[in-house]
């Protein structure tokens, strides 16, 4: 991902819920309930994403991508960057050998 080279590795990437909560939803002027209703997402699912309790799944990314006109890829990439950053810190791989592939 191109943005990985621009961000210092110690800085946690934003969860897609933060982008929705801080930028996207306020820019629409619509309520959170309406933002959930328009693409057919339950309010609870949206609130869980906004509160960083649930990831943006591919199914939700497709819906958000259509709703905001930016496609699902941005939502998937944001979630993948967030998840990968946390996994790299949570999983001990020191005992795994790195293979050389010919």
C-alpha cells in the first residue's frame, strides 16, 4: 500500500470508523440513523463501526463505497491497514523461520 511509506510505522493507522465518524458522516449533514438506513446497514452495526468495536467487512465496504461514491477498496484498505498494524504488534513471530524461495 503506497501510504505505508508515508506513515511512520509506530503511528497507528486510522480505523475506518474514525473516518466515517469524523469526516464522512458530518460532511453529509445526515444523521447516523439515516446513514445506516440508506445502504441497508443496521444502526447497531454502524454504531459498532463508529465506536471501533467492529471492523468494516467486505459486505459493508461495498455498501459504503456505493453510498459515498468512492468504491469499496478504500474501506477495505483502511481496515486492512488497521488490522495488520495491530496484528504485527500482537502476534509473536520470532520463532518462525523465514524461508528463501527460489
